[in-house]
């Protein structure tokens, strides 16, 4: 997030829009090359560490083999869309990060599966520290899109070295390997659903770039990037529980577990929405500069997508742990159709605002599908613990905040509402309910 803030301030909306386009393209191609294998490795390593380390070695080579055709397809697509040579060259330069990422991301998948969370964090920190160093150079020496890409390359290389160290240290002495055909049959679905899901999540940047221009892309992307940072909570919570959830535990236990997690994530998402509505108008110009003032409005629209997205994290993890990952292909395809058609029709009329609204609509469509599939697979209708009273309090506070702006400073009345909501969550015992569930899961895992 710090890196993005620095890049946005240095480049400005126009050039940041170019960087956002290149990054979105590379991320889509990264998933096509095998980023989705991380979940597969986590689940299989949780069941048998030797299988996890055997798959780690095999999937690295598989990913490296996929890079050349994936890169060719991506760069060819940019050329067919009519992008100028400097944009295509920047994408090609950034695509080199796929090589070190093939190592670091697969290692992290296994480390999560065998409970080595600290080591997985270290690999992530290595990448983050590399980006922070690059941000410092951008501040001191300035630079354009190519200097930003150089920082990304260095950070990816540092993370890969860290992953290699842990792989050599913890790798099983007698890893188990799968036959190539069996490897493809069991792992391909993870890459397919991850690619389709990433496609509908990132393709709006490409459509916005072509249909509304670099400035609109920069404004929207600067607002969208914090959404990724807000995913830290569900990412950490759910992937720390995925190994144990993969082992099962009975229908009633699974229902209680998923509903407690959904309750926590609903509470957190509502708190994030409230916080953003209060502070966005002040924080965005402060951190990004006056040139990104419109991004505050974009962020206040996009932030509502966090609510269904948090719940989707929980439901997706439940389906993944139960071995229902093939469902993700169908749900992602539906979301892709909704997102692409909506953006093509509405972006020429409403610019980045259309992309923001379609992001919320797409997440809501995914939530409806996930609820259906979890009910079908688990035999119960998943409802977040305490959702009715938490939602009632949230709506009351939002209405109070808008009404109070007529008689007091919006920042003051909003801060008061936010503090009340945090106090309510503390008094309701939601955090304690989840802490108990998480502690129980950790004890089972350690046993």
C-alpha cells in the first residue's frame, strides 16, 4: 500500500493509469501461469507434508513451462487491442517477475499447509521490504513507469531467495510425487477457477483504459488498491484455518465454525465501510495528493464491495476445504459475464463510476451463488453469527451520521459513530466468540 501511494504521487493520474493497466495485465497472466496452485498446495500439504513438498517441486517446473505461452498470449492481446509499443514493452518487463514468483508463491502454499506461518510471513515481508526500498528510491530520485517496474522485479527476486531458503530447510526428505497426468488432473481446476476469478476482478481496468482513458483508469485504480489491503483480515483468518478445515470435523461443527467466521468478517467489513465513509475525503488527498481528489469518491463507492467480498472469502474457504473447488469455475464464469457486459455497456456513459458499481454488483452475484452451493454441499443455509443486530446498529449509525452532518462537522459526527460501533462490537462479544473458535482449531492442528 505504501508503494502504491508513493507511485501514485510520483506518476500522477495519467501515468499511474498506465502502470495500473500493466499491473492488471500481469496479474491476470500470473494467475494463468499458476498462482492458483497456492491453495492446492496448502490443502494437500495439510493432509501429507511429503505430498506437499513433492507437488512443490513439480508445480514450479509446470509454472515455468507455462510462462512462455502465457506471456506471448498476453503481449499479443495488448497488441491486438492497439496499445502503443511503450505500454507493451512495460508489460513485458514486468512479466519477468513471474519467474521468481513461481518459486516464492509455491513455497508459501506449502508453508501454510504445514503450519509454518512465520516463515510464510517472512517471504511476504521480503517482498514488501523490497517494494518499500523501491518506493524510497522513487522519492529520492524520481522516475517513470520503468523505474517502478524495476522495483517490482527486485522485490520479487528477494522474496524468491527467501522462499528458497525455507524450502531447503523444511523440505521433506522423502517427498511423494504424482504422475504427470495425475498432477494435471488434480491441480488444473485450481488454476482455471483462479484465472477466471482474477479475470473478472482485473478486466475492468483494461476495459476502463480502452473505453475511458488513462486518467479515469488512474483515478479508479488508486481507489481500488486499498481494497486489496483490506483483504488482509479475511486472508489471514481463513488461510490460517484452512489446513484444519480441510480435515473436517462433523456437519454441526463446520456450521458453527463458518457462521462464527462470517460473523466476525461481517462486523469487520461494516467497520471498514464506516471508517472509509468518515475519513476518505480527508485521507485520499492527504496521501495521494490533490490530483487524485476524485479517488475519494471512487473509494467511498468501491468500499461497499468489501461486505460481500468478506463473506465470499469465508464461503469460498468452506467450499475449498470440502473439495468443491470445481464450483468456483461456474461461479467465476457467471461473475465474469456480469462484469464484462456491464462494464462494456456502462463505462462509455459513466466512466469509472460504472466500474465501481459493477464491482459491487459482481461481488453480490458471487455471494448469492456461494450461499447456494454451500447450502447444497453442507445442507445448511450459512448466516453470519449475530448478523441481524450488527446490521441494525450499522444502518442506524449510518443514518445518524448523514443526519448529524447538518448540525456538526462531518468528521466529528462520523468519528463519534465509528467509536460507538467499535464499542458495540467489543461489548457484543463477537471478537471473543471468534477467538475461542480459532484457539480450538489451533489446538486441534497442533495435536
